[in-house]
C-alpha cells in the first residue's frame, strides 16, 4: 500500500522495475501506458524532474515514452518519477491497468502489466 497526496498518485514508485537481475543491460526505449482506467481530461500524467531519461507525455492517450540508451537503473529512476493527478470526478476505488514495455539495444522487448486500485482517500494497492 502506498499513500498519495491531494489526488496525486506516485504510480511510478508502485510499478517500478526490478533492476537487481539486469543492471548491466542497456535499454534503448520504454513506454508507460495506462491501458485501462484512463480518461483524458479527468486524469493527467506528470513526469518528475529526474532527467535520467528523456520523456514525452501524451495526456490524450495516457502514455509516456522514454528514449535514449541508458541503464536499467536510469529507466527505473525515470519511471519512479511518473505520477497520476486524478480529478475530482475520478470514482472511489478507481482501477488503472498499466503496461510498461522496455526495449533493449538488440530490439528485445519486455512487457510488464500491473493493476492499481486507488481507494479513497488516497491509498493505492497493487496486483500483482
């Protein structure tokens, strides 16, 4: 369970990567996409100022794209800085399904999907 503040959910900290096994791997790009539960105009994605990896945010589709040859640790740091700002019309017990896809320099992709439930007031739980 994670605490949120004033409808800002630290989703990146909840879905952060497991970097222990692949720290020497170089990642070329990644995407962070809310595939269920995102409604443009009621929820916005914010990216923090870590600058570990250049990022672009598309709040119309609920997607963050990260690009640049960096370590898994750098990508993990950048993903940890992603937050959701929920509007007042987001229902209690809102559920978001988030897909993160990493692409390494050889073109191999590695998807990871997690489901987050945001219980009002501002408690976030993760499955799995």
